C-alpha cells in the first residue's frame, strides 16, 4: 500500500535560501505583468518572516513549478504565489487525483497522488477559478493539463476535474480520479503573509 509522502519540515540552509530568493527575485522582475504595482522588497520581507513558506516555495521550484507572485490580498496582507511554469510542472505529472483514488487502483498504480504531493509540499491545488485567473496572465498548459481542486459532489461520485488551454481557450474536463497521464500534473498556490 502506498504511503503519502512525508512533509519536509527541514529549514533551508543559508546557501539554499539565498539561491531560492535570487531565483524568485529574478522571475518576479522578469514577469512584472503578473504583479503590477507590487515591489519585491515587500515580498521578501514577508518571506523572511516565514521560513516554512520558503521551504514550500523551494519544493515548488524543485518540482519545476516556477512559482511567482500573482497577487496581493489587501485584507490579509498576504502575497499569493502560483506555479507559473509554461506547462504543468514536470516533476508533478503521472499522478492520480487523491489518496482514495490511488488506493482504489488494484494494478498499474501511479507513483502517487496530486493531493498527497501538494500536502507534502505545503501548497493547495489551484481551484478552477484560480486556474482561470492564471490563464489571464499568459498561456499555460498548451500541451499539458493540470488537476484542479474538485468539488466534493463530483469527487463523491468518483470523478475529478482538470484544465488545460487549447485554441486560446481554457477548458475544464472530468476524468475518473484514479486516472493518470504523463502529460497531466497539477499547479499549486501558496499564500505568504
């Protein structure tokens, strides 16, 4: 029986922290259209205060998510990061939707589930609404697809939702939650504040 991946609570070394912050800063400055009116110094101040969030961002980066700031919640003061890789993160593909789906497969089990890996990283799967917000910032998943957080009424009946972008349009589809494909992964969100 597959066990969910363990959460990595280990803090980053000073060198890892410095490298991650530099990569995030470079991406932030290169893609200002994703976060108009926001300043990196303010984002870094929040990151400095939350080493646990840096660990999650590091895992997003290691799994090819290319996290970037996509918004600022003025009510809570939190900065919102999404995976902004052009295609669904490579190291997060070939996963079924959740633990229940993984356990239901009798043979040809995938290496894990999207929900388990998101939990281990410390992020949330994008909702359909968040996925559509992301697509307003560029063209993502033109060759791949991404699982999105599935409403409980759909999941109870055995299904799960995924999205992609084709023909310059965002589509939402359904599949059995136990299915998995080499071109389907998931995108996550992380709030830092």
